[in-house]
C-alpha cells in the first residue's frame, strides 16, 4: 500500500487567512492567549474565520468554536478586535474531552487585505527561511510589533524566540500578547521504504514539514512519494543542501549501511533536533563500530536513537512509524520546555 500526502489536507489557520484575504479582502483570526492547564489547544493556537462561517484551525478542541465564529462576524463588521472569556464547567469540559473545567481567553482580530497582507507576508517569509518570529500585539488596539531572531530584542522577547512559548504580558495599563511563531519540526526521512511512507504521511498530518531523501530510483518514484518533497542525491549532498537546524529530525530507514551511515554522519555533525536509525540492536552495534572508526566519540554516538522509536512493541511498518513519530514529538516537546 502506498502512502502519499493528501492534497485535500486542511491548510493551517494562517494559510487560510491569507487565502481569504486575497479572495475576499477580509478574514478574522482567533488566537488562544490564555487557557486552563490541560487544554487540547495550547496558548498560541489559532483559528481563521472566513466569509460565510468558513474556518480553519481550532481554539478549544470543539467546545467554543461556534461562539468564536459567531463573534468573528461582529468583529469583522465593527473592524475592531475583541477578547473573549469562556468559563468551562465540568460537564462541558468532559463533553469536549477535557479532564476538568477551567477558563480560556481567545483574542479575535479582524484582518483586511490593504492593512494586514504585509503582516502575513512577513510571517510566511519567516516560515520559508525557518526563522522564529515574535509578534507583540496590544489587545485593546490590535497594534502589532514584529521581532525576529536576527535583530536585537528586549530580554523577554528574546527568551520567547528561544523557547517558543507564547504568553500574556502587561506593558503599562495595556495587556499585550507575545506570540512565538517558530518553524515547524522538519522530519527528514532517509529511505522511501514502507515505514518511511507511513511516517511521512503521519508527520504531514500533524503539521510537520516532510522531506524524503533516497538516491535509489526504484524507491524515490513519484508513485511512492506523492507530493512530498524529495531529494535523490546521496545523503551527504542532500542533507548539506537542505541544512540541518535545531528543529530538524533525521531518521535513517534504508537498511543499506552505506546510505544510512552517510546520513547519520551528516546528522551527527549538525545540531539537529533528533537522530534515529532503524535496525536491530545487533545491527546498531555494528553501525556504532563503523561510525566510531570514522571518528565519532561515545557522547556523539549516544545521540542516535536505535532501535528507533518509543518502545511500544511496534510490529509492521505502520506501528513502527507511529513509534518513531511519537518519539520525535516527545523530544521536540522536551526541547521546548528545557
């Protein structure tokens, strides 16, 4: 069975907001600015609302979206932002799949083509460059200031860019929201195997960027990879051209020692987020011997997760892919919280 990216996969909130601005000249953007501790949507989660109640994204997992969509129509009519406060009782919380009641604050702002297109373009430029961006919004007026990692910034904003954590702040009498927009985790899959196909599909569905590297023509065909970005040079060349940053995971899945070792060598030389390699304990022991002979020390080699994935007793390509993606998510979350 071939797994390919789904062309009908929903766009994220900002992508949809930009599309609706281009088509209709306006849209609303709802952002979670504070919430209960066990929210299914974290602070910074967003939902875009377009004409006729179209929406993309989520701000609560389902329990307040209808009210937010209704309020968005008024926000667009008035062309003024508003801050919505929702108290969630235990009965409603359980219906929404939450463990307890609490409160959530959602900021709804109007977007106009002539006023806000430049803001969205700056966001997407940062995305394409895989650069973090901090957006400081005064909630009463909607005024925004943007900061990126390449410029001098106040300490609190610099910490936001590093940690990726968004939060409410108080500057004078005006509440402001500091929104960290960090590049998505990029999963670089070396080997368009059955495990690689499923992993690519799953990572794509949770919003990660996906790149597949495989120099073998029989594996790297369009029929097998679908719409996923693919690089068909050997890993040394492919990974150097791609660039391995702290938000990139590298997973070696080919079972071909020459290809996997080359990919792992490039990953170990980088500051990438995660390195994983498929294979048994015995296979990995031989791999470590080869990499040690190439000059890597024990501390460097300990970065490789092998056998790859969380130990959930996975069997078959689909379950193995689930275990790998779960481990990447775990490492990514732990890194952000460090």
